[in-house]
């Protein structure tokens, strides 16, 4: 350990000169740091000292090969956890493993197959409503639409009949605002005293309590209903720990449910927004998706889980959209003990950021990395791709538990949307990613929607 070196350090002045700009959008700062210092370096984000890497080998080592030495950082556990609860996303160690084993069966292939019909029916219902909406106004802000659509889908598959439309809008609003609050605390900790003085801390506490009230009400009603539902909440309620035979408490159910709501709609909605934006700029790709959708979705009522394999090119489009605009654009870990990664010392307590956005756009692993090309994800083109050059769902033991659920949802939703509508980008608008907890379109994406001739759903 004595012969290893520290990762190269980005000059402090470089980190400080645009401290406010970096707090709003650190992507240019991280990307420039890699160009200046190489694929691992030390710097500051706000007042926090961090180590950043986009090297797939280093990333695989941290999240997979030596994952037991790396837990979620205090930013995730103490700040995000305070807002979302102590669920799969924010927990660590033995408790995380216990929860993962308990919840994992809800995302096995058989369970996903059972949810396919529920998901497809809800998408069809949404698309018919969207068709009526654009008769009044063909222009829509697509990222808001996708947030609403994804929330509906996760609500239907998680809670079945739990949240009505007004509650859905309210929970969506709360989640969006809590996300901004978390990012402010993480990147600008010096702002926390002002947040307290200004009443913002109290305001966000009220929002969190409102969301809790909605979720607890659903849990209590379901416990007392005496009725079985084919949804994920029933799975969570009926799950039992192997060692005790007991189920989760209401607090645990709340924590896991809110994590599934956030992860299940936020990431999907962002990926779908970027995918539709990219399709609007590449009509040749859109036509290939349309051809595949027409062939597979002739009658959505007959669509099954096994039909997903036939939406192969649609999946490639989604994968390429998540390469260019990964919903989880960075993941973090904290070293529990001193370690060595690629000949570099990682001191105990160091916070490491695995820069997904930077890895996905690195010319070291991708030809023309900023170009949209779904053919990259054809099987024959993936054989030479290094492990962790592409990891939109993370990796190792903490690979996103809902990755297959999300891909299934996006394949069906994208195919059904393209089959029904054309999407034309409204000119003269700024399209820019905003890296909060997830990667959102900062100013939204305005589009004109038009029904295709003889298009029907349902």
C-alpha cells in the first residue's frame, strides 16, 4: 500500500472558480476534469472532497469485485435517506441484503410476466387520453407527459387501485421538489443554514409528511381490505423474512414503496423523454421503430411478456438513449477502509463518484460517442465492449432491482407511442440536460404530436 500513489488532484482554483455553476450542473466540470487529469482524479464539489472516475475497470472493482469495502456515501444515506426513507436505495450492509432478498422475488420473470397485461392496458388507456388531449392542443411538453405516464404505470403496478389522479399529481410534485432539495444540500452544504432561516427546511418537511400520509393510508387500507390484488404492494405485504417468518412493518413498507415510486417513474420518464427527443431528430430510426411496432403490436390485448423479445430494435433505441442520457448519471460510494484501485490509493472515508455519463460518452470505448446510433446495441456489436463501459442501472450486487421492469415498461410504452403518434420538435428551444438526482431535460422538451393515419389503440 505504501508504493501506491494518490489520484491526480485537480487544482483547487479550477474547482472554485465556477463553484455556483458547478453546483447547478457539474457535468461540464467533471468532463473537463477527465480531459485535463485522466480517467481518475481528486477534486472538490462545493466543500466536499471527491474522487471521480470513468474507467470501467475501476468502476467494476468498486461496485462489484470489492463491493463490501464500499457503501453508499453520507450524501445518499443521510440526505437522500432523510427524505425518502431507509429503503433499498439508501440502506447498506446486512439490513440492505435482508431487504434485497425479501423484495427480489417481486421482480422475477414470472412476476413481470403477470404484470405485463396490467402495464399494457394502462399504457393503452393513457395513449387514448393523450389522443383526445392533442385534439385540443397538439403541442405538449413531453417530459411532463412522460412523468405522468410513468407515474400512472408504476402506480397501477405497485398500488393497483391506490392513488387517484389528484394524489398522483401531488406525489409527483412532492418528489420533484424533494429531489431539488436533496441536490441543494449535497452540492451546496453551505446553503443549509439559509434553508433553515428561510423556512425551506420546514416547508420540505411538510411535503414529506404529506407524501407519507398518502402512502400510509394506502398501506393501512390494503391491510384491512381482506382482498388480494395482483400488484407489487401485495407482494411486499405478503413477503416474509426467512429467519423470523414476520413481514415488514408499516414504516418499512412505506420506505420501500416510496423508493419504488421514485425509481420506477423518475428514471423511466427521463429515459423516455430523451428517447422521443432523439427519435424526433432521426426519422430513419423512428421508421424502424414504427415498422417493428406495427409488426408486434397488431393487437395490444394479445401482447405478452414473451413478445418483448420481438421489440428488439425498440430496446436498442432505449439502450442508446440511456447511453447518451443515462437517467442515473452518476453513482457514489464511500470507502470503509484504505484500498487500492488501479495503482491509486483510495483512503478510508473517500467518496468516489462513478461518472456514468462520462463513461457512456468516452471515445476510449465508443466510436463517435456523441452520435445517436442504436445499432451499437446489436448483439454482434457488443462483443468487444468492456464490462462497465455501459451501466445505466449500476452494477454488482446493487444492480437496480427493477432494471428488467423498467426496460419492459419502456419497450412497450415507446412502441405504442410511436405506433400511434408522430413527434415533431418545436423549433427554437434549448434542449439541455439537468443533472439532479436523475438526468432531466432542464427546460423540458416541447413537441407537436399528431395521430398517424388509421392508428388505433385498444
